[in-house]
């Protein structure tokens, strides 16, 4: 149920409760986001998941750690409020999914329009 008296709630409190902030990313910005380790996983019943299943689970994730940002210009870099080390949120299956040189590490290559918020 939504509180009908929205004006009475302090915005500062709501921002804190939301746990995220809006994002400012110039159009041509690209990011490399670390998704986590892709290690052998077991279901609650003890069934070991195949490599295909492990990667599919990684694709469903909606947040990751920014490890690299590429801007098309110095101006774009100055207008961006995302930096290395930020946790960003995006839709499941968004971006290009790839394993690292060590295929137990999962990454996503994301364009600016695919990122929706930064966790705080």
C-alpha cells in the first residue's frame, strides 16, 4: 500500500532508504563491470550446476562493481557521476557477458544507457 500523504515524508530520508542515486552518464560512455566469481555451484538439493547454468545465473544478476570506464571526451568524463569502485544497477541479461582470462570470473561490458542507478 502506498502512503497517500507523500508530502509529509522527508525526501532526505527516502533517498537514504532507497539505497541508490540517479546516474549521470554521457551517451558514449562504456563500462566494464565485475559480476563475481563463476565457481561450481550446487542447488539446495545438492545437484552440481553445469558451466552453462552457472553462466545463465550470472546473466540474471542486476548489479556489479565498476572496474573500468571509457569516456569519449574529457568533457564527458567531467559530466559523469560514476567512478571505479561504484556498484551499479542494470536489467538482467543487459550488456555483453564475458568471462575473463580466468574463466571463473564474470564481467559485463555495458553502455551508458544500460546503467540505471548507483548503489549508496
